[in-house]
């Protein structure tokens, strides 16, 4: 039986890209003078199927889940923080809450399972799979059923975004221990030593980072084998990482551009691209994280992010900060006069 994520992604609109390229060439500026904004808006035109793309309607989904590997002492914060930050999201006090309001974007918060259960809250969608994943140092992080549920949670989010007319989808994450899961997954997929990929996460010192790398190395030895990307996701990922991978796949199927956040979301995107290479066409990359492994993941995906601000907060905050840049690129493309309209002589 074929799973929904095995379907082929949609294809960008080549005609819209050609027409957008033609319009860019006629605008009153030297060719290429707007740098990377020019190919960016042409890319958006192809993804949206319109010569003058827009990113006025933005959907931001933050998936939260706890990780069994937190028992190994890989974070500077206790596991109870995941649920507490979820409550902060719901009350509008988190960074992404502030950014979403400033952007007039829809913010969806999805509880996939936390040790510290905050209970039902009006601003949080409960899609709880378990209180946390298992500790992947001694067993797979998820069962097949849990993985499927997490992937579906991402697809459900994209379906809601599509119904709301979203022109851009952004996924974010929250979960104590999830930089460890992301680094482990990246290490397995890229076949690189964990010490090359681990970072400070929530603020570990050098000794803490070394311990995190050792924990991942132990886990990779336990799971040793030539596993497929989906199996690596099941063994080493988290509920929120799987949901983000599912969202990337579903958005590509639905023809919705995705603005990828930092390290953890990029690892989820890498999983999606390994499963369906056509997903890569639908991914734009917002920023370069301060996490050590992000550069290697970006290089593997052939991605050049828009911003480099030294961020490592997560929550989709870096992607949200890049939205005004996308909006300005679209506004310039749509509203600048052409040489003919302005009566300006060409070179």
C-alpha cells in the first residue's frame, strides 16, 4: 500500500517564471542590481503560478514535542520547559507570537506530546501522540504508528493553511532535547561524525557539547545499519521533526512554498527531500543558524539562506524575520515601473 507521502510533488509553473523574468528585465534598474531579490521573486512566481507573487497571507505552525534522549542530560534546561513554553505560545508571550502578530500571520501551535502536559488551551491544537519519544540511545525514538501520526500532523497543518489561502508556509519547533535529535539525524543522513554537527542548543558549554556528541555517537552505534531516510527518522527523530518533514512533503504536494527556519527544520526538510527530491523546489531558506551542523545541512540541500544573524532560538523566529524581505521583493517586482512606462532610455 502506497502512503500519502510517496506521491509526487507538484511542479513549479515554468510559464509564470518566464513571464516574471521578462518583467524583471523591463524594470527601471540595471539588470541584476537588486541582487538575490531578483531570482528570489522569480522563484516565488514559479511556485505560486503568478507573474506578480505575493506573501501577504502567511501561515506559521509551531510543533512541540518532548524527547526521551533528554534523560541523557543533553540540554541546559529541564524537560518541563517544553510544556511551559507551549503555555507561553498560547498566551502570546513567545518571540514567535510577537513576530506573528507583527506580520499579521496566522500562528498555529500544535502539541504533539509533552511530559509537562499543559492541558487543553484555546490557542493550542492537541494532537498528542505520547508524552515524549523514547530514548534513542537504547531503542527507536518512535514506533511506526507514532511516526505516521506525526507525519500526518504536519500534513493536517498544511491542509488548514491551504484552506486559509496561505501564500507561504512556515514551520517551527519547540522541544527540550531536539537539537540532539536533529544532530543525530543529520549525522546519520550525511554520514558525518556527530562532533562536526552538534552545537550549544539551549546554551551548553564546551563540556556539555562534547557530552551531547558522545551521546549521539553511542546512539548511532546502537542503530548501526544502512537504513532508509524514513527509518532513520523513526529511530532518531522527534514528533515535531517528523511533523515538519510531513509538512514539507504535504506543502510540496499542495503547491505551497515553504520558508524553512533554522537547523532543526532544515534537518526535517532534508528528510523530506531524501524521500521525495522534488520537494526541494518548494523550499526557500530563511537564515543560517548559529548551530554548528546547519551549514552542512544547507550545503547538502544546495541552499543559500537569506539572512545570517547568529540566531539559534528556533520557534520559526528566523523564518518570520525573513518574511518582510520577501514582501519587499514582491512589492518591488510588482510596483516598479518598466522602462516603457517611465519613459526611461535603456542601455
